[in-house]
C-alpha cells in the first residue's frame, strides 16, 4: 500500500453531493484556487442519484428527477478545473496549527494517500438511524432496510427486495419510500408512526395512502419484529388503549431520524454539537477550527437538497473571503442554544453586526431550527437575559423540518451577550408580543 504526499490544494471538499458540488462550482467560477473534491462513491451526486422528483428548484431554478439532477451536477463540475477523486474515502483530518495547511488521509484504489489543503469543506451528508439505534427488539433477520438502501436496490440495481412492506416512520422520506416500493411493484401493508401527529404534511401523506391503498397507524409503537431468518411481520402496541396487534410482511423499512455523517471530526479539535452530532459552525459556516468549514446535512441531518446546495455555495463564498484576507472570526458573536422540543439550531453562533435583511430570504440558507415532532399551534420564542427578544405563533410546526428564523427581527440591543440566546417552543397558544 502506497503512502504518498501529494501537492497541496487550496481547498479540499469532502463529499460529492449537492452541497459539495455546489461549493466546487462556486469556487471554480469565482477564483483560480486549486480545488479537490473527494467522494467515496464511484459516482458523484449523492443521495439524489437514487431518488425521485422535485430536485433543483432553488439552486438550478428548474425541477429534475433525482438521477437527472445528480447527472446535471456531475456534468457541471467536470467542466471545471476541480480535481475530482471518486472511490476515495477520507479516513481522517489532521488540523494544521498557526496557519499551517490541514492534512487529509484518503483511501482509494491507489492505496493510502495524504493531501494538504489550506481550506477544508466538510459536506459528507447524513444517514438514517438504524434499527439498533432505535432499540427495536426482535431477531436479527433479513428483509430490514433503510430508505437509502431500498432506493439504491430498486432505482440503481433494479432489484425487488420483497412482496409486502411495512414503513416505520412518517417523515417526508417515508413518502419517498412509499413511491419506491410501488415502483418495485410491492404492496404496502401500512405506515407506522408512534406519535399522534404525522411528521410530514398530513394532506400529502393521506392522499398517498388513499391512492396506494395502505393504512396509516398513528400513536403506535413497534413492540417487536417477528421472524427468525426473514421478517414475517411486526408486533405493535397502540398507546391509547395498550392493545397489542400484529401485521404480516416480509419487508420492513425503517425511515427518518437522520443523523449527520460526521465521523471525520472524531479525534480532531472540531467542536461537536451534542444535539445534532455534527460540527458547530458560526454564521460563516466555519467550524471551531479556523479554515475548516461545513455545509449541508453534515450540520443537522436530512434537509432539502437544494437548501444544502445553496449552503454549499454560501460556504464557498465564505472560503473565498477568507482566502482574500477577510477574518471570519473578527466580529463579536453571540451563542445560540435550544431547549426541547426544539431539536437543534444551526448556526450555533451569530455575529449581530453581520446580520442582513434579504428580499428573497426563503431562497437562502439561513439560521434555522427543527422541532423533535409535529406540534399544533405552538409559539417559538427567543430568550436572552430573562427577556423575550422575539416570538412568533405558528398554526403548525412539522417535525424534523427546517424552520427559518428571521434573526434580523430579534431585539439584539436587549440581549445578554454572555448568556447568549435560547430558543424555546411553547405548545400552548398565547397572544404574541410581536410578529
């Protein structure tokens, strides 16, 4: 196995999905920096390669099917001077000190190689929580898949995983899972959601359940997976009356509850957010290590691909500023944190002096939060120094879906800089102070 030191790059982008490719496109369009893109798969494009429709609306300004969108990004980046490494798994990052370049160790068919780069952008995406993480009891039998595995089997390898499937979870990815199952010619026995509310837009889920003729079970938990060698069904517990019942299937899909693919920050000085498990970043999307940035779903778990692409573009713009001598850490920042049932906030610090108001703010990556579950008629509040500095009432908040915060409306002149800002969600409806 070789261990060669390669020529230094100016920017090393880790991850060839929408965020990573969009960053490369922005960097190559706006500069002559030496850029490298590392992707562990043999093809670029990330998750959209095996998905369905509605890709590219905000970043490419038209709607594509997933594979077409991924191919479009691949075509665009290969027209640039970006050095592309596919089948290249980044094993570790060694952060440079005192302005020294960072080192990344990469395993590829060529062997083990090391590269140096002045800037690193992490765009490694996310993955679904497994059955083990969710602690679902039962035998370790075959026929259990995540959405990503299912979509690769059906859409890339044209394999049919079974005949009858049950979907666990109701996040938006579960609807994509239902589309994939029907494309494979499989029947759907049901969709299981442990909460009393669906974790997606209920109208869309109900329309799909009617069209594809499958029931949705709400307020139901999986008590056990049945079967020894192959899944034979699930034993379910209905919370309202504690009734136990069974459904038969030969395929089980475990969907949602995404977590950042952030193992690369292990054993580095990069500070990890204990809520997202991804890196902590500031408004410039820079981590706690100077000149190492992060963008896309590595920051939070699953979010819309086009917002991730725009976030990659923003990170590239911040890298360009830093390469030209602008200091991304110079302005005084205020820390942000959340309380349950708010799941996270990204970025985790704000420099009030840098806040700008944008006309088309919903087409830009912004400070955002997610709720742990779908909640009816909540009020989201920002607190600092024992005072509410902003609040807004919502008719409904969809669980695990990005909620953009209008931070330009916060009363920054009233904050406690030392204590920072806390985001809270009140589930009872009260009269708001201001919009």
